[in-house]
C-alpha cells in the first residue's frame, strides 16, 4: 500500500495546525486502507483542493475550517464508504463557502462526486415567511437528494454528528436550536436507516444542549452508579457464561449500558426515579448463527425465569431498519430484572451501522441487500409524499410522523407482514397496501370481525379492507390517521377534488361577472394567454380556481380580460339584472351553506365569496347579513336550481308535554312526513313542575315545502305545544 504523506509544504496554512496534518495523514493511510491506491490518491487531491478552497476560514472554535470536512470523512470510513462518498465529504462545503462550481467539481472528480456535493450544499438564500418554513424546505431538499443517492444522507448525518460534537463554542440559543432540530429530525433518521450508534450519540448530545443541567446531574449519577453495580454485573455475567458453556454454546457476553437520553426518556415516560431505571441490568449475547440464538434463549430461560410479555422476536420479524435480535427480560438474582439481547455477529454489525454496514460489500453489479431494499422503498415513498404535499411544512409534518421508531406488525389477508407506526388505524393500513385501496375503503375487518375504520391496530392483527367503487376519502379521517402516506394521500385527494370544484364554480362566477358588465360570456384564447403572462398564473384553471375560492374577485378578472380584449367600456353597463349563479347543492366543497342560518331550497338566498372557502350561501334574513358583517362588494346573486336533488339539514325546536312516549311520537310524526333525523338534543325542563320538555331535532329535508309538511305532521300531535325553526345550530 502506497503511503501518502502530507507536509507543511503541501498545505502551508496548516504549519500552525500540526494536529490537522496528523489527522489528514491518518485518514489517507490507515483509515482508508480498505480502498485501492488510485482511490486514495484521488482523496489526497480532494483534501488539498478542499484545504485551498477553505484557506483562511476558521471554525468558531478557532480551528482551521478544513478540520471539519476531514472529520466528517473520517466518520464515514468507520462505515467503509466508497471513495466517491469520502471525496464528497471532504468537498461538501466548497460550493457554498468558497464559490466552487458544480462544473469544476465534475471536471476534477467526476459527475458522481459533484452530484453528492451538490446534494449536500445548503439551500439557496430564499425568502421564507418563518424559520420553520426555511427548515422544512431545507429538510425537503435534503431528503429528495437522499432519495436519489443514499450516500447524501450518510454524509449529512456524519456532518451533523461532528457539528454536534463541537458545539461548545456556540451561543446557548443556537446550541438549543440545532440540538432540537437534531433530536426531532436527524436522530430519528439515523434510527430509521439503522445507524444505531449515531442515533444514540445524537440523542445524548442533543439532550446535553437542550437540558444541560439535567444532563450534568444524570451523567454524574450514572458515573457513580457504575462502581456500585460492578460486582452484581460481574456475578450475572459469570452465571450466564457458565450456563452457556454447559450447553456447549460459544458466545461473547457483555454488559450493555443504556445511553443517557434513553435513561432520561424512560424516567419521564414511566415516571421512574433514576435508581429504578438503573435497577435493570442489560446484557448482549453474540453467537455464531440463528439456530444458536434460539438455543441461547432456551438456556437463559432455564437459568432465570422469563418475565411474561417481555419477549420479542425481531429475528423472525425484523424491524423496518433491518434490526434483528431476540429480546427477553428475566428475573435475575436479588429480584432485579435482566434485559438480554441475543444476536449473531452479522446482526450486531447491522444493528450498529444499518444500511451503511452493507456498503463495503456491494459491488456495482450486485443488487441491494434486504436492508438497503427496505430503505430504498422508504426513500421512494418520500418522493411520493413530496409530490402530493402542499408545501415543505406539510411535507415535514408527514415525514416526522413516519420517523417515530415504535412499530406494530400486522398481516394482510394473504399473510404478508406490514409494519406501521404505533397507533396506526385501518385507514393507515389501507393506504399502506395501495393508494386506491385507501381512497375506496368503506369498512374494515380485523381478525374477521367488522370494526370502525378508526380502529387502532395491534401486533398480530389480520386486517382486511372492504372497498366500494364510488367511495372517496372522508375529510374526518385526517383526525385519526397516523402515517404520513395516509395523511398526504387524503389531503391530496381532497385538494384535487376541491380544485376541480373551485374551477367549475369560478367559471360560473366569472360568467356572472361578464353578465353584470353586459359583455359576452367568452373571451378568446389569445386574450387568456395575455392575462396569464401578465398575472404570472400557470393556467386558466388556476385563475378560475382562485375566483371560486375567493382569492380573486370575478368582476376584477372579467374587467381585466375585457380590457386586454379591447372591448371594455364604462358606459351603459347598468340597468340589466346580472345572471345569477344557480345553486344545485351538489357542488361539493366549493359551495358551503352557512351554519348561522341553514338555508334550504325555497328560502330567498344570497351568496358571498369568502377567501379560501369559496361561495358561502346565506338566507336573505340571516343575522350575519342584517348586521353588515358581510362585504357588500363580494355579494353574489344566487338562486336555487329547480332540480335540487339532495337533502339539507335544518334544526327544529319542539316544546312538548313531558309524557311517556312523547319522544317516540315525535320521531314517528317526522318519519310519517318522509324526513330523517340526523341529530337529537334534549333540553332542560322548561318549568318547575316538569310539565314541558324541550327537544331540538336536526332534520333532513329536501326544501321548504317538505319542511312545512314535517311541521304540519308535528303540529297534529296533541302533546306538541310550540314549534320553531332554529336559524343557527
């Protein structure tokens, strides 16, 4: 192996930083010894190029800036990443900090390295409304770059890990902001792709900066407890090793110490004291193959009694990040619980390095390992979420849900195992199987019994989804779904449906505006093209949707179109009643019926366009209208379509004698008039003698004539004292 030495002649800026020269030499020789000589020579060139690009730049700690990319590349060598990834790590800040172009990197180090550096480069300086929006957009771009090449995320995690290790010189407020971002996003991602060591260290470092006092107290207590526990740990360790030897099982047994943040989290979640958490002893047993994992389990259960319900087989059903082990908790000596993880050496390697553990074994013509396939599938799902999320903040919300580690494992009707986040419902399951199944689901069977769609799934459930061809997502599902995919697909469907309905309504409102201006209802495609270029809108439909949603006034758009057509005139435009918008009641989300007055067909009505809500229909005598709470400029002439074919909710209050069977008689009278009851509210007795009872029904009627028949049917009852249509629910 060729020895690559770096001297002060190569990097004169580092004459006063010999420790960096020493680290660079270590990196290029010992740490990258697994690479070919030509790859290491390329890294030598990349280091010199990065050092020259960052020359004169210092970190807040006072070290030369090049020490940071060198440390990031050093972390990646622990996972045996390839030369392209290591070169990108050395160069990851040169585009942002030193003005080096992507083309220059491509010419020097090839397209793959340039793409990785470009994926790592920070977001352009865009204008955002908030820090949260900027963070979300940065994260979105990073995940999309990661979906194209997983190495981007591995470099990013190494970058964040080194930054977290060296934050002491920063201001406290900046430390906390970066630490919270790390705990909410980067640590869960490390866990999701199986980098357990990185995950635990990031959590511990974030905990240190978010709660410095708690961190100090716990770390001091943990250090003191180690000495007190050493003797008990050794006795348990000796007992386990002796038992395995009698069973002729070769194994490496070690005590396993919990990381500081996991101890703190357990204290918080289970309301335990520090001593109660530390009463649990943890061990790891590594054996040669899967068969010996189960033999070891049997031996340990014979040595110490297992605690019921505390056994988990992650070998038969691996976690989504590829993690495999047997977990069991035992009653140890002195009555102390003992947690044991049993795994093979291959499982141990994957448990620590996850998807990165396979990089050094994968040549260009080999397929993905199972862990990489699962990660790749997850990354592809990110692309789907991104395409259907409204904005970066919504995308981040969806992703955060899927980054939580707790999982439930359920079975499809064909016996396939699906892993879902803890708390997932039948709707989450439906969308996990396929988007169309989610969009069309109407019911679910869990373990062959019908259950509500909001039913939360448990480990081992067999789930079957009942579908209907014309079913569609219900907005109320958003209140209980858990997975990012379900949430984004429901929102995407509703957004698309609302857009289509808003386009249709916008066209009707624009036609009404043309009519009010006494102008033709159509303008040419050429005029529309002029309007789109002038306004910067993407399409005619987007303009019509804005009109339908109240983002733009129809009359303003109509005037501008007429001006561009050269046909607009201020003269003679009054005197003729404009065309009204006909309300059919089937327009969907684009038209809403005001809850303050509950209009039904036959009521005199008017409408007004409310921003982001579309056309809201009120009765003429609605209190909101009479009190002047509605902008007169946004009022729209509306009337009922003769062919309204739906039912409308209308509240009716009944005052009746408090006799046995009164409620049943009222319900029967309503049914006799062919009306349905969608809700019933029982009021208080209206007099001290409890002679009269107040009941409010929400009835479903087709129009005012239908309502009149219902009221007539109720008045025919001798127990009814008073009837009143309620103008607000």
